[in-house]
C-alpha cells in the first residue's frame, strides 16, 4: 500500500481547488460566526489543516481576491 498519497475528502478538495472553492467554504462558514473576518479566519484554519499553509496572508488580501473573483465571474 502506497502511504505517500494523501487522502483528501471531496469537501476538502473543493476547499483547496482554488479561489472559487475557498470563497464557497467561506460563505458556508459565515452562517456560524458573528463577523465576516471570523468566518474568514476559520476558513483559513480549515485550509491550513489540509494544505499545511494559509491561502491568503490576511483578511484584506482575501477581500481583494474575492473582489477580483466576483468581477471576473460577472463578465461572463
């Protein structure tokens, strides 16, 4: 049995699949926190648990990426 392969759940694959997956998880997490920033930090913790590192350096960096993502998706 090859133990070098990491088993990642389908939900975690969505989380680490890119900006879209991270934002989708963040939106799900917002329902459980009082602030958007708390939901972001929790999402970063989930991401870090899977990958071993943070996706964004801070909340402001995430907000910029989120804004760019929404602008890109609105254009079609």
